[in-house]
C-alpha cells in the first residue's frame, strides 16, 4: 500500500529549529492576525474575532473546549488556532464553476491538502457525471433530485451511509439522523468513530454514561489535574487558560505524554500582562515522558501503589464508604492488580522509573480532588478501552467521581462532536431513543445496528453500500488505509459532500459525485427574512446558541438544515409525517422536537436563549450510575504491552500546530521547530544512532503487521527530536496510509493511529542536512503547495 501523491514531496523544503519551551504569548497573536489578514479583509477579520465564542456570536469550530460564564468571558475569547480556523472559513477567495472548468478532477487529486483548502469557499452546487473528469454547475433542485433518485432506487436503505463531522450543529445533526432512520437505516458513521469512541465505550461500561462529568469550575478548583495523551497548546489552546487558573488556585498538574509539548511546559497568556512581558505560567509540575501505549501499565502500577498504601494505613487512602455504597467489582479488581502487576513489566511498558511513578503516587495522596483529562493519545490504541477503564478504576478508588473538583474529562476535538452523538448520530443508539422518535414522529425506526466508519468502508468495498453522503468533514483524509478508503468511495454509485471548502474527498468520486456548498459558522443565516441560529454542545455538556453576522460567501449557499430538509422531503415525500418544510423555515421547530425526544432538552428554545445557554444533567454528578447494577463498575483489564522488534520503532500519528484536523494551514509546526514541510518523522537521537541513520536524511516509513503485510509512506525527512526513546511521530493525514483498515481498537473499532510498528528505510541518494536553517532549499517541486503569493495557480 502506498500513500496518495498529494503531500509536499520528500521534506525537501524542511528547515528544523530547536523545539519551543513555551506556548502562546505575543507570537501567537501575531501569527493569528497575519494568517487572518492573508485570508480576508481587516474588517471581516475584526468582526469575526469580536464574535467568536461570545454569547451573541458564533461558536468557534476549532475545538470543543467550553466557554467561561457570560460575565467572565474575555472580549477576545479565542486562541491562535481558533482565529485562524474562523478566518480561514471566512476567506474572500472563491471556488467558482470557472475554477472547475480549468481544473479536472484528475488534476485536483494530485494537489496537496493545503492547496485545495486555500482555493477558497465553494459557491454553488457542482456535479461530476459518470465518465466525466470535470465538475459542472447544477441547480439545487436537480442536485437534490439526483441524490433522492439514487436513494429511492436502492434495494435496501442499508445501501446508504450518512457520515457526519462535529462541525455540524445540533439541529442539522438531528435532522440528518431523523432522515436516515425514516429512510430505514442506522448507518450513521461519524468522526467520533475515529477519535473518542474508545472513551464512550469505556465510560458507558463503567459509569453508565459516555460523557465526561467535569466543568470548567471543576478544573479551576482541582487539587491535581492529570493530562494524558494530549497537546492542548495546539489542539485546544484555551485549555491552557483553565490550567493556568488551576495553578493560580494552588492546584498541581502532571503531564503524561511521549512528546514534551510546549504548551504543557509554560504558557504565556496573551490576555494577561505576565503573558506579554513576563515569563508566563509553568504548567506541568511533573512531566512523565511515557512510552507509546504505556498508560494502562502506568495506571495499574499507580493503583497497586494506592492499594498498598491503604494496607499500610487502613482508612487513610481509599474512600471505602464511596466504594461500598456506589461501586461493584472492587474485590475482583483489587485481586487482579495485586497478583498480576509486575514492576519489570510496568517499567518496560512505560519507559518510566519506579521513582517517577512513586512521585506521582505521592501527589495523588496529597490531593483530595483529582481530574483526569485525555485525548487521542489514549483512544487510538488497540487496548484503548481497557486503558480508559483503568483510569476510571483509579478515580473510583479515592471517590473522585461525582464530587466538585474531580472527575473524568475526555477532551473532544470538533466543536459539536459531543452534541452530534446526543442528537442521535450513532449507529447504535439505545432503544429508548428510538422509542422516543417513534412516539414523536409516528414511524418505527430500524432497531438493527448500523455501520460505523470502518465498517462503512468495508461495506463500500463489498458493494453493500452504494450511496455516500458526508455532512462536513473530509472523510478520505480522516480515515485509515488511504488507498483502500479511496477505492471504497470510488465503488459507490453516488458520493455527495456538504462542505464549505474544497478538500481531498471531493476528488475521490463515485460514478456520480456532488459538492453541496453550505454556510459557514460565521455567516448570517436568514430563512424567509428571519434570522436563524444553531446550537452546539461542548466537551463539558454546555449547550448554547451560535449565530454569525458575515454576509454569506455566495447567494447560492444553503444551510445544512435546509439542504437536509429539502433532501428528506424529495426522497421520502409523504412516507413519514415529518414537517420538513417547517424545519427548513424555522430551526426553532427542530428544537421543539428535540425537546420532546432527547432527555435534558426540555424547554430547549427558551433555555438556550439565556446568555451562555444551559448545562445538560449528568447522572454521575447526582450519584446515579445507569449501569446494569446501578453502580459504578471496577473492571479487570488485561493487555499486552506494545513492543517493536529490533531495528523497528513505535510510531504515532499526530497533527502539527498549524493544522485543524485534516486541514494544514501552513507546512510549519512552529512549537516543534518544523518549518516548510509536513513529510517528516520525529525520532530520538539515540534511536537514529542505533539504526545507523542521520538527522536530515530521507527515508521511507514502512509499517509492519502481524499478518505479514506492509504499508509504505514514501520520502520523509528524519528529524532528531526528544521523543520517548524507541518511539517516533509523523503527521496525519500523510501517515494514515500506514494503518490498515483491520487494525482497530478492541470494542470501539477505532483505527489504531498510535503504536504503529515501523522500520525506516533509507532512500538512495538521500541528502543530509543539519539543524537551524541548514535544510536543503530551492524551487518548488510539482505537487507542492504554491507560494503564498500564488494561490490560484495549480501547484
């Protein structure tokens, strides 16, 4: 298997400087403003920046970190990457029918992700017909008619899949799942399948709810916050403001991660004087540079130490009253930990010393209120679900579930990825939700479970799925096994994408392919003269309104709700008694239905109009655990530690600082010191020496799998970097080709983008370059992104 050819070639432009030891500060402001002004006018930039995350503004699509209470928000309530993302979407560049006349699909497919994104906003519906190599304009009526005809022609409703990204709002997510189920299928894969599905699976099993149970105030008042497998400085920078407040109140922070990320070292808050002229705030009081996949072993060792401490001083360590009253399975768990945890195995799996782990134990014993936060560094391993179950065990031991200043906190990426799931975007929604739909809309939703993302790809390959509809996102670049995913989509009779900007998925077409352009978050949405708004749910279950005020990028754009409502009406006609026309005309009618279907949304329309919206109830915080036993569950978790044979490394995929999900804004990763290329692989200097390789040389990265298959990502530049010894890192989506479709996490079926066994093969005739500007420079190669002054010409 080989990767698509649309990345920057070979890392030839790479310049490498020392990694940063702090994040944000004045440079972050400067980079955000510079990028924004290159995308749009000063006026539009200012309007956007003053509206992001305000009570009467729009919710930043960049991440799902919650907003402070309305009276406590800063006038500039955004981060560098949020500003970039919002103004990237508000760009004044346009992709018109003339663009598609100049550029055939085969040519666009060879373009880089960055170049495609930089062409600007999509302006009107486009269709690529069978046998054609060009998109051409099509009316909304005809575009939706094409899709409706294909859906009605299917032999079974299960021949369609409806993929959703967390960019969608609650209203469009609810309409989409209602349409799919009224059609007769639960095929509702989403981006959660690729990121936090492991979190939901583990939390449902142990606590009875798939969501975290902490608030911003809990973060502020915690005695100890553990951050695991995450890089908040790039992926959710506003989290650093919350951690800064934790430190100000006397709390402590421990970072557990294979890479020393700048944001977890020191944070210079650009909204405070000490962040501009001072040193800022040291974030992590202890940094545990863990080996990839070692988090489960770490928590089992930590749990053993807590059990031993309780034995030495009964009644002083564990919260026995909470354990006896609110949990089950403690004795089995404790026996497993006492009899199976081996310190040599723990140290080998984690790469840590016993002294480091015991120091963490001492911090735990000194803390009454503890929060554990994590992201995809935990969720994208084969043993991700057992790992998260084990950290729940850790929290249960000292009663750190359901009381102020404590809890579990899976930090989501997309702004409304959690809301989409609440609205019913899940292939396995519980029967109680389906029963509520039936009572409200007088049809019987299918009970048969549908397809998740990985299984949707398999079904397309097997010709069991004929129609693919994507609501936002970039399916091709978010998924694993790049060649196989593209082959799967091309087998469809029809592919359609509801999007704001051009991306790689638009170049991977079924027999017929459609691009359906939609409004961006920051744009006015007026339906029949009435201003509409949408709602979103953040990582901490706060639901609030979002409305933009920029003029739409094109008069031809429709909202997501309008597109889906019209499509449902065209497809289903009068088969189900759903008022699709009312939904399109007034999103408040959608919210009225949500209020009667989804628990916690009673009086939705009135409550969400309050400044800051409202917080959904979490039963765990009321001492209620909706598990089969009615109690929180201790679990027994077994796993095989990740290992690599001699001459191999464990590799993780990650994103750069200047990237939002699959969209790279530039080819730089400023905090890690990578400039001018994304085709790099970060390797510990000791590993480079052991492998006989040199910093700056060029390699192919080859993943090897137990069944004997291999996958190859070609022409990467080696960068000597202080990652954990024996481990390496490369950016996604460029490295997604290394992960086969069948390599997934147990239970959650999430692709294993972390812990990939790889070898590095030197390329013949490679050129060696040093650090700090000694990289090879020169003219652009075919397929690389254009220079900033030329963004309309094909690269």
